[in-house]
C-alpha cells in the first residue's frame, strides 16, 4: 500500500492509499480523482492518463519503455523528464509518498 498524492492542474490535492500491484492510473480511477481520464483503460493506447511526476520522484520510478515514450508524443505538453503515463507505473510500497500533477488537459 502506498499513499499517492494526485494534484489537479488548479492545485487541488487528493492523497489516497493505493494497493500494491495496481497502477497509479487505477488508483486515480478507483478513487474518482479528476484529471486522469484513462480512455483506453490502461492499455497504453492513448495518453489520457498523462501526469508530471514531482521532481523528487523522477529518478525513483522505473524508466519509460519504448511504448510509453511513443504514446507520450500524443500527450498535452509533455515534459521530456517528468511526464509519465500513469497506466505504466505499478504501485509498490517504495512509491509511498509519490506526488503527480495533472496537466491542464488530457488529449
């Protein structure tokens, strides 16, 4: 279980507990967090679960694979360092305290 803080574009924070083994996207979906649409349901076939990872966490996450890199090209204003697709980030106890911020919109 990890506590993850999702920050809406307007600054509203939602801190929730997400079970290990789920993805950060599933944690948002299961807790009705606005700003993560997840249109493809986690198949890495869209970019509607795009977030910016807090700078303190960038190096602590597994690296993006080629598929995620390709899909981030379709995200709204991707950041080459901080952007991630939440469907590709598996929750573990090591992610306790993770902070992600949603972009202004998902496309």
